[in-house]
């Protein structure tokens, strides 16, 4: 990655220079062969050039962001080199003489004239850059469109890294936006509650002080009513403030408790090892087996309970039949007792009549 970053810093100017050279050569070709091209071919050529320019612009943007993020010092002198390349667009020659445009440009040309340095570690590259700066003797030729290139793997690596960074920045922006949204929403809710309280207070004040407290005889509002109303209002406010303070203290205690739990969990997570996960996995497996065994026992108990409920229903039905038979027997007994009493009374009457006849 460091090697590719160093190569990116040296090839950044070549991309833009090659872009300018390519556009200049295309303009020369178009100006010379304009009559030979049809409208469709010319349109296709323009679209291809636009696509290539867009691709090179995106590559340059990714390279610039990567270099500025890793080591902004590597970008020193690139602007001077680009200005020098723009000035050379009016010329037809591709060979550009050596130039000295500051410390960064000398480092850039030194790296281009010595491609083997591009594959060194960043520490060695910085040492070489310092030596080139101290010597101040750099000569060579820059041919736009040539120089160290970036292969597809390095490009994909740079793009993936840049995408990860953009995703992280996006997530941070989303979190900040969510916090800001929550804050603004809470402020709006607080303002709406205050508006409602103010409207209620205004209505109560108008009703109790202005309307009900108006003295028709004196044609004014007595001061006693105003003082009494304000005293009651202050008492109500004090009670609400005490409730809010109690609620705030409760929420602060809950927050401190949750913060301590999070801290303890973070400390435990730092002390975790793969063995702990394996042990937890084994414990979970044993507990799952115990749960399955208990579930089987529960199913068996449910079956036994169902059988017992069925037997209970059968015995209840038999008991109801027995109770009905018992009630019937009791009714028969009462009927027979009543008949017995009637027969006894008739027997007594007959005995009395017999005694009368015998006399």
C-alpha cells in the first residue's frame, strides 16, 4: 500500500499531462481529418473522449484524496508541474526540458528519472527525497503520457480503501444528523409544550384575574386577587419543578448505572478469549439439551394431564348421574313418608269410628 501511494504521487501529474496531451493530439487529428469523419463517427469519438476524460478525472480524484490522506507532503510541486504542462499545450513537441520548480517538483522528477525508487519503503523513499533536495541537481526529461503506471490491482485497492473511508464518513455524518435531528425534535417538542403552557396560563389568567377578578363597583382589578393568583401560580411552579428535579435525578442515576454496565461489558469484552467462546458454546449446548429434556417431560405431563382430565370428566358425569338418582330416591322417600302419614291419619279415624260402633 505504501509503495502504491508513492507511485500514485509520481504518476498523478502524468495522468493529467497525458490527458492534456491526448486531448491535444485528438484536437489535431480532428482538425486534420474533420472532413473524412461522418457525424456518427464524430459523435462516437467525442463520447469516447468524454468517457476517457471522466475516467481519468475520477482516478486523479481518488489518487489526490489518497495522497492527501496518507502524506500530504508528496503533493508538493504537483501544481507547478501541471501549470508547466498546461503551458506546453501550445507547443507540438512532446519532449519537455528539465525544469526546477521548487522542492516538491525536484522530488517528483527525481522519482520519475529513477523508477527503482518507486518500489522502496516509505522510509527509504523519504531519505532519497531528502538527498535529492539537498543536492539540488536534478536533470532529466519528462515525456507526458509515459512514466510509472498503476496496475488494476492497485487501482482496485485504492478505490476500495476510498470507498471504505467514504462509507465511514457517511456513517459518521448519519450519526451526527441523527443526533442533530433528535436534538431539534426535542427542542421542537419542548417549544410546543411551552406554547401550550403559555396558552393555558393566559386563559387561566384572563378567566381568574381579568374576568372574575374585575370589581364592577371600583371599576378595577383588586391587588389582592393578583397577589393571590401569583402566589398560587408560584406554588404550582415549585411543585412541578420539584417533580422535574426528582425525575431528572432518577434519570441521571439510571444513566450512571447503564454507563457502569457498559463499562463493565467493555472490560469483559477486552478480557475475552476464544476459549471463553468455546466454553460458552458448550454451556449453551448443555442447556439446550436440558431444555429439550424438560420439554419432553412437559409433553408427557401434558398427556398425563389430558388423560386425568378425561377420567375426571367421566367420573364427574357418573357422579352427576348418582346425584340425580339420589335426588329421585329422596323425592320417593318424601312421597312415601307423606303417604304413610296420610294412612296413619286415616287409620286413626277408622279406629275412632270402630270404637264408637262398639260402644
